[in-house]
């Protein structure tokens, strides 16, 4: 079994690669380095710099490396950017997937694990969402992930699993950390490091402390979910979406307090207006992935904060 990990130089893709290698599975990486970092790619792993949406590139990669399964993580993930560039998000997150599926069909590759997102749920009717909750995205990013799920589901002969990640946090090693400047945890860590306050978007929401609640899942746990999904698509015919979250919600203030507790440093913040259309609370119902794939998240929010803080300190040194 050789896995192609698209987006393998990215934050989550690099963790997936590390988990596959630790499990003894050969890996090939295809990444255009648009947001990725070549330093995350382990030595000795075949690494092609290129566009996963380019039909010739993906075809050539599948053939040349005798790929037998694809973990597709390449994509663009910024909600605000998706409002400015909806067509680009469609291209990056839908057209690229369609081209990967076409190349897989041509090469006879039938196993796929696809990176989807909790953004497909939009504004859920209740804070805890199961996979059969209506998918009604409220931004072009979420819509692109839902459209891509449909493209995957419509491809005949493919054994596939789409993992709807909730909010990925933490790092399994210092060099694998999240460089994202918009995600909450890196912003809180920056506030703790620099003393410059972060703006909390929404402090009067209908949650116990007034700030937004999300499901923060350690990236090493997401990588472990890929191993479980990879085994499932290999041993049987699968066509299923799964939530990849912890099942527990934390507010923005919980994250700030976790950073302060873990680092012993104040993380200053100021209240700001809520982001339009932002749901007050979104938490994964993880019943399905637990019972069908035997996966559950093992790390706590404090584990994730500690690992991200050590990573940020190492990278700043
Ligand atoms: N980080 C999260 O919390 C989160 C949550 C839900 C879903 N996701 C999804 O998970 C995937 C990985 O996210 P991430 O956080 O690792 O982001 P990331 O930006 O760190 O990784 C994406 C990787 O894909 C590469 N890439 C982008 N377009 C490409 C293309 N056309 N061809 C080849 N490589 C390309 C980038 O260079 C980067 O290395 C994305 O599809 C994202 O939408 C992430």
C-alpha cells in the first residue's frame, strides 16, 4: 500500500504523513507549497512540488509511484478569503478534487480519504452536530467542501471516507506546528508571547461566558483518524462521512485561560464585534466515528496548548 498525501507539507498533511510512516505505510507527497512548508516533509519521503489539480501532474504521480490510495488534504481553508475569492475556492477545493478523482479512475486507484470540514454544517440547529444534520454551509469555503464531498460520493468504484474536521490545534513536534495567522490558538499564543491583545470576536453570544464555543481537536488525533479511515477504505468498500472532533466544546475564553494556565503568561484580549454569520457553538457528535472506526480523540485542550506553545517557542528561537 503506498499512500499519496496531497498537501503533505501542510499543517495537518504533515501530521498525517508522520502517522502513516510511523505505522510503516509508504508515503508520497504532492504539494505546491502555496501555504505549505517543505521543512515539514521528512527526509527520504518522495516529495513532488506541484499542483494536485493539474491532471498530468496527478496522473504522473499516481503511475510513477505506484500509488494505491490517496489522502487528499490539499486545499485552501480561509473562510474570510473564500468570500473574496469564491471562484478560487471552488477551483482549489472542488475542481482539484474532481481532477484527482479522474486521475484515480484512470490509474485504477480506488481508495480515498478526503479532508472535509465542520464548515459544511453552517449554522446548526443545535450546538452538537451529527453527520446526518442538514449540511447548509454559510460561506464559500464550507460550500466548496460540501460540493467536493458530493463529487467524491458520485465517483463510481471508489471506497472513500470524508473526515469532517472540527478545529485542528496543537502539534506532534515543534517543526510541524500551525503557521496560520487567523486560527484562534496561534493568535492567543501570540498575545501571550508579545503582550499585544487579541480581539475576541463576539462576547455577547448565547453561550455561558458569551464567547463562541468550538470543538478543538489535537492534530495528532486527526492524523490517527486518517490511519483508521485508511484501514477502513482498504479492508472494505466504504462510502461514509465522519465527524473528527472531541465531542467537547470550549469557548474562546476557555482557550485563553488554557494558554494562561499552561504558559504561566497572561494572554491579553479586548472585546470585538461578532463576525457576521458566525455560529455561537459548534461541537461534534462523535458517536458514528467511535462506533464504526473505533477512533476517539485522546488529547485534551491543555495537551494541544502545551504542544503548540513549545512549538512556537522552538520556532521563535
Ligand atoms: N486546520 C483546520 O482546522 C481544518 C479544519 C477543517 C478542514 N481543514 C482542511 O484540511 C486540509 C488541510 O488543512 P491545513 O490546516 O493542513 O492547511 P494548510 O494550508 O497548512 O495545508 C494545505 C496544504 O495544501 C497545499 N496545497 C494547497 N493547494 C494545493 C494544490 N492545488 N496542489 C497541491 N498542494 C496544494 C498547501 O501548500 C499546503 O501545504 C484543507 O483541505 C482544509 O480545508 C482544516
